[in-house]
C-alpha cells in the first residue's frame, strides 16, 4: 500500500501540474484517483516512480515498448545518432534501411511512408484511401479505437443510450462539437458479425473509400476477429472497389508480419506505430504500390500532398530499426509463448477461485474481463456498473501487488520479461480474484 509520504509527494506534484496542464496531465491514460504517480526511471520490465517504488510494467507505455525500458542496444544507437544530429531537412540512409526491413517482413508492404504517431498514420491511410478511390466515406467497427482523427474516432465510445440498433449502429461523436459532416461520412459496422456488416456495407457500396479494421481491437474486447468476418470484409472490398485498410498500430507485435498474416489476406494499406519506434514517437503507412502512389510528388498528378517536419527523423528511425531487428521471429515466438503461459494460468486461476471472469487476447497481449464468457463485440464487452466496480478493485489490487496494467486490465509483454514476471502476475490476479469472490 502507498505510504503517506508517497501520497504527499505525488499530490504536491499534481497540484503544480493542475496549474499549467489541462486536467493536470497531457494524456488521460496516466490519471489515477486521487492523483497520478510520476515515473522516475525504467529498467527492463520494471518501472520505478518518484517515491522509489518499483513495479513490473505490463503496460509498457500502452504497448509501445517491445523490449521494455532503456534497452541497452536502443540506447547505444540513439546516443550515437544524437551526437550526429536529431533531425535534418535532408533524407537519411537509415530511413531507407528501416523501410527495407519493414517491407521485407510483409509481402503486402510494397511501399511505405513514415510519420510521427499511430494517429497520424491512420489519418494518412484514410486520406490516401479517399485520394485513390475518389470516394469520401469510410466504414469502421463499433467501439474500435483508431486515434484522434475526427473520422477515425466516430463511435469509439458509444453507450446503450446512443449506439442505436445492432442492425444499423449509429455514428456517435466522441468529442463535443464533432461536425455532423464527419458523422455522416462514417459508416459503423458490428465486429465479428459478417451478415450484418455486409448488409450495412451494401447500402453504401458506391460511397465507401475503405473499410477500416483492427483485427483484435483493444476496446472492443481484445478478441481476435473471426476468420469468416475478415474474409467477408476482404471479399466485399474487392468486389466493390473499396480498400481494406488495417490498423496494426498495436497488433503488429503479435506476429513477425503482423496479425494479418494469420488470416491469409493482403491488406491494401496498413497503419503501424507504437513498438516500431523502439520507444520513440513514430507511425508508418505501408501497402500496395499503386495506392501509395497517391503520395508520390513526382507522379503526373499528385493526389495527396504529404509531409511532416519530424517524419522519418533519424532518432525514431534508428531506435525503431534496432528494436525491430531484435524482435525477430524467435523473439516473437518466445514472447507469444510467455503470453500463452499467462493466459493459461489466468484461466486456471478463474476456475480455481470460481470468480466470474474470462481472459481474451493474442500474441503478446491479453485482457481480463469481469464477464463469464469472452465478448464477441463492443456491446458484449461494454462494462456494466457492477463489472466496472469489480474491475477497479482488481486493478487497485494489482497495483498494490506491484503490477502496472493498462486500465482495462490489459497486459502487453516485453522481451525483457521471463516466466518469473508472468507467474507473479498470475499469482497476483488469483489473489485478486479471491478478494472479489469474498466481496460477493
């Protein structure tokens, strides 16, 4: 449990932050009641706060740290590059090196462009889809998170009062003041429901530039998409002249070539981010050469002018190149095996304690739900007030046991972890489940 000195130290810093930062933070995900804790340093899979308390970090900066904190190889390479300069109004060789490496990992990555975040990658991908097809509308899955772009965030967080009928989910704004025009240009489909999804898409067949999918959307329940659903969407886009564009900002870590490689499909465009930056801000869009041509300033007719001051900056690119070279196929397989060990252990703890819970996930990520069975879509994953109460109890228990989790009770593993850390998490979850059962 936190000591009084910890509370006082963190509270004092938060009071300073409230005077200069909106809400006291620059991103809502770090908030805790009554105030956030503040990081001092990280080393490998552990994170130490300013009070000197060290915890195992299963959040890994929202899945972006594939090798944990301060990976020595990344630190060495970035330090060397910093001595040469952090950004130039010139291209760099390392940009080409990294583009070659990423394109070699997936045969569908014929051309690539680097940007500065997953949100920016999604923006570029959607705008490129419009430029290529000449159509304005996009379709996306209800509840799926795709960053902060007006169109990508529609129906990111609907609720039973706003989401409408399952046969025709409503386009629900996230931010107050979202233009009605943005809502009108986004078609919402249910996850893992090919029949309903195709019926909705058919109603807009001549208007859709693309269908945007995350194959294992975190906020929809972190459950891999059914093969039937993915195949149906791929076939529909091909028949109707729309693009299939995938958000692999988080899921690219699940397989050497990304989660899409499990489904036997080739996306037209793929957005990446998070862990491909080696701990630094980055994003990328990769895909078919003819689609990526809309970004080519030397084409006969430039359809999508695009640039960015820090795009492909050599710090992020160098860190990413080193990180992804280390995250080779054996590393991917090892980390996925660790996650399976964790999920198997969690399922056993659920059976032994009799708690109402389940676990979903894939690759090196998993999520614990306060539900009897794994949710298939956003509406099933939606937390009831009672489930939310239990989840908060569980998260607080894990935090007190020395575990940092994503606030949906989601874990993302890093290569710095071993069976020791995974087994410690399973044990902490089991004692948390026992506490929930005792509460009734």
